[in-house]
C-alpha cells in the first residue's frame, strides 16, 4: 500500500495486522482519484471509516487543504496516526475517534469530498447518507464517494443526493453522489 501521486508519492503506508481492516486497493484508489482530480485541490475531505488513512492521505498528497480521518477501531486509529506521521502530513490532518454517528453529528462545517468505506454488508451506507443530509455536511458542489461490494445495489437517489457515477473494479463498486 503506497501513496500514488502528489507530495507524498511513493511513500509506503503501514498495513493492518487485523484482517477486519480492509484498505482500498491501489487499483481502486488510482481510479477514484482520477475521477476526483478536479475536486481535490484546496478541498475539505472527510475520510469516514478511514482504516489506515490511505484515502485521506492520498487526498492530502494531491492538494486537499484538510482531511478529517475518523474511525472507531483502536488499531485503525493507531495506523492512521502512524501513516500521517510517516508522510509528515500532520498539518492538514485531524484524527477523530468514535462511532460514525457521533462523528457525523459533531462536524460543524461542510466537506467538499466525503469518502465512505464502511465494513461491507452491514447496511451502514444508508444511515451515513441520512446523517450527512441531516447535518448538511456536503458542500454545495461536493461529492460523496461510497465504496461497497458489487452485490450491494445503491439507489439513484439517496436522502436527497443523486448518483452521478458508478464504477466497478472486480468485487468493489464506487458510487459517487452529489447534491440533488
């Protein structure tokens, strides 16, 4: 697992020992950031269910202004902090520990990019979208990127957000939503 482009290009990130932490593969990450290229520079990013911090650090490397990394797992939080320190990305990074519902409820400013990569097959995406809408956490021109298994079908409209794109990478799908 490595940073693909930008200021931290080539840096290897710590991988999890815990198999319940499932980092986004480099192939999917590269595809995702080619889709987001025009939105990254100067953006505010939320990496929810951040795992290793892989996606948020890639965003910072490519010019995001800030990234909030959020997770509830102690192992994930340790990895996120280690990987941020290894890349010397502390300036734009903020790590928050806790349940996703609490984290979404505590944010005070909207994000330009919200990255959602919850544990598969737990039905968490619908509630995340609902809380993002309720708390008005997506900036006017912002996007939500949901990573999920191919079998988990995402609707065209979800809590006021419209699906813009959907891409398949093996068993993984990326569904990208914007304000409706």
